[in-house]
C-alpha cells in the first residue's frame, strides 16, 4: 500500500502504485487484452505544492515502461513532469490551487509486444482553503 507522507522540505508527497498486466481477455484496456489498476483508486491532492509519484507495483512485469504523460490541466497546476530514467515511475508537482478534476493519461509501453496501453487515474484537486461552493447553505 502506498505511503503518503511529508518530507523535511515541507513538500507533501503523494504516492500511487500502478499495476499493469497482460491478461489476454477480460481486461480494462486495449480491447480487454490488458488490465491496469491504481492504488489508491483516486489520487486526491489535498495540499498545495504536492509531489505526486506514480510507480509500478511489484507485480507489474519489467517489460512495461512509462512512455508518455498527458493532462487536461486547464488551470496550469501541474509542473515539472519527470519520467524517471528507469521508466518505471513518473513524478510531477501539483500546485493544487483550484478545486477541480484533472484528467491524466499515462501511456505505458509493453516493450515485449510493442503495444501502448493507456491508463488514466482519477485525480481530484481539493485545495486546503475554504470551500466557496457551500457558502450560504
């Protein structure tokens, strides 16, 4: 299970594990050929300037590499995207200044089969400020 913690520089770190496996049929990606899952299911960013680290779980075969990262970040909250040199993890800094949902897509390459698998975690941005949506209720 991922541990979410604060380091000595007061930047919060949110860890998420991604499992990707080839299942042949019955999966949730590439017409059922692959299965992927994020742990935790939802990446909920609750602090400003949070470093989000997504890495493969221990059961994800070595043939899978992180190939690319995409986002619909219309508020420009995501910065410093870094696919690590081992291609087994990616990190980025999330400013988390606006309450919204950010769509992220990770392209994962199956280097054995020469196939790209697209995995999209749910990312919820919940800044640590008053919730103005509920004023007056």
